[in-house]
C-alpha cells in the first residue's frame, strides 16, 4: 500500500488551502515492482520522509533554489524521452528491432501522454478498468457513481475513452474477419455480427474524441467486451448476464473475471477457437513434463480437455455471413 499526500483539494477547517497537503484517504494498491521502485527512489534520496522525486537529488542544478521542490513537469518530460531512448538502445543491442519504440508523429510524449499510455495498457487487461480506477485513485467515485455515469470529467472521461476505443478496435477486427469468411459461434453470435457491422459503419474502428466514445457506449448493442482469459466476446445484456449474482441490478458492465461458460451473452470467433486449441496444447505439454506432480498434471489435462471441447463446439456451431 502506498500512502501519500494530496495538495489540490487540501483545505483546513476554515476552508483555506492547506499548502502542507492532507493524507490521501484511499491509499494506492501497488504491485511489487512499484514498491521496489519506491524503495530505490528512497535510497537514492537517502531521506525516507522527503519527496520521491526531490529536485535537489534528481536534478542537481542550482540545488539551493530547488530544496524542498519536486522535479518540474518539463524535466519529467525529458526523463520520459530519455527512458524511450534507453529502451531503444537496449532493444537494438539485443537485436530486438520489433520492440524499438518508433518516433512519434505527434511530438514529445510528455507526462500526460505517458500517463495515458499506462492507462491504455492497464485498461486492456481483464478487469483492467477497475484496476485503472484503483491505480488512479478514483475507486470510490467509480463505485458510487457506477460505470454508466457521464456526469464527471477526469477519470470517467478516461475510462469512457479507453473502454470505447477497445470496443471499437475489437469490433472492427471481428467485422473484417467476418467479411473474410471467418465464422462466429455461441448464443450471442448474431448479436456480435450485427454489432461488428454497426460499429464499422458508424465509427470505422476509430474513436478519436470523448464525444464519440460516449456515443458508442450509449448504444447498448455495441456493449461488446473481449474476455481474453475465457477466449470469447461478451455481448453484454444485463438481463441475461450470469456474472452478477443479483441480476437485474444496476451494474452497467460485465464482471469478466466471473464469466460463466453457459451465459447467453457469449459469442466466439474462429480466432478465439484457434487460441483455445493452442492453450489446450500448451497445457498438455506442461502436463507431460516430468517436473509436474501428478495431481497438478491431472488438473492441467482436465482444463485442456475443457478448452478442446469448447473449440469443438465452436467448429460444430459456427455461422458465417456468406
Ligand atoms: S457471464 Fe460472461 S458473457 Fe455473461 S455477461 Fe458476464 S462476462 Fe459477459
């Protein structure tokens, strides 16, 4: 847990701005890598109570004037550039050209876009939108106002934007695959085909503004979420969702981490069926290793069998638009 102070909203009992800040009510829940990074920063500064990015430690120009200050935004932006350069040198020195970060046509990345990039990656993981809200410290807002709330800027705009962009990208990919003769299966197959065609017609896979994001999210037929862990698309219809114990409630988003294989919102593409077979193959390979204890090997084989059955069912039920 990382505890910190916040300054922007800090007020004393008379309502005056408190320049010393107040301890943030909700701490950040961090992964171990973040904790290690914080420890390294503390050791660099040699001061456990001071600022993590103290200017006098990290940018020792004109130290006297900078005591007690944090690194300036411009310096942080330069560090982001340096980081990109470091990644590229590292990737090239190991012959990993594909991992080189290309020059950005929109100029320098800066702190704002770096934050958005991190958000993009977090949002695209299963349960990522909730993780994003936690990471950016707006969990309470998210819970109290629900996913569907459009009344506040900030985190809601960010969540809306990232959600809509992911949905649009996935639906356009599905549309192209269907046009290319690939098939779709599952109780929600026809809904997925329709959603993919609609999205392609209205947005072309590109969400560039928050306004567009809201338009897409406001259309219930386009509420389609990829569940990578379960190799399926959830065509979210709240009344049919099996992941919410109290169905008919107010939840505006599926709980992908509690996805049920018999839900009527499921659709699966040929690509996901192929991924199911690949995952099954990989599990069988692990189970055959002499290093794996027998009870674990049995469980791996069982899971592989379930995945193969899902892929077989897809092959038997798939429909194409042709
Ligand atoms: S159970 Fe799965 S498919 Fe059904 S609504 Fe929940 S996440 Fe979507």
